[in-house]
């Protein structure tokens, strides 16, 4: 069963609480990294927990939610091995997986329709990386992180 690390800040907590049971109901094993209320928290702390869980292999993929999704994606992308993508539609979720081998999905918590959010999550998790010419490009991204085995 695929393990999905999930985290949100205070502005993403409502959507996170919708996504976690959806993941369980669709056969995934969600791992909740907070936050657990609407009390203010610092999104980089949550992004670090989820990013490290994915980078270490303790989680297969991750989902992060904040007000705009921008802060979470910036923070998560600072962690070596993480390719976080802010996806606001199904097309970008599909391409993030197919072409970029994104391993963390970032979502806007404040103005994303819940049905759309769940469809974005489903698409991201159900789409495979295409490899081939895209692997060359992902390896170039890894090389920017200092991964000597990339390329």
C-alpha cells in the first residue's frame, strides 16, 4: 500500500482533513504530519517534515497544502530529492508526474474546490513518470542539487 505523507498549515488544514479520508478510501496509507487545527503554524516546518519523509523513502509521495500552495512548494523544493509541484488543475498534476517525476503535490488550501482538489490528488497519485527523454531532464534537475550520480 502506497504511503502518502500529508501536511498542511493552518490555512490548509480544512482541505487536508478532506484529503486524508479520501486517501484511505482509495487504498492509500496517509501519514498525517500536521497541522491539526486552524491555529497559526509556520509552513516551512510542515514542508520539512513531509519532504524529509518522502526523500528518506519513509513515504512514497507527499501532499502539502497552504493558502496558495506557493510557500509549501518553495520550502519543500529546498530538500534534496524533492520535486514539489504546485498544481491547480488536473492537467498540471498529470504533467508534473509524467514529465517531471514530481514526488510532492502542493495545493492551494483557500480557494480550491474540494471536488477539484480530490481529482487533482487522484490524478497525481495515479499517474506514472514517463521516463525516456524526461529522465534526462529530471537528472539535470538532480545535478543542480549536487547529485553526482545524476546525468
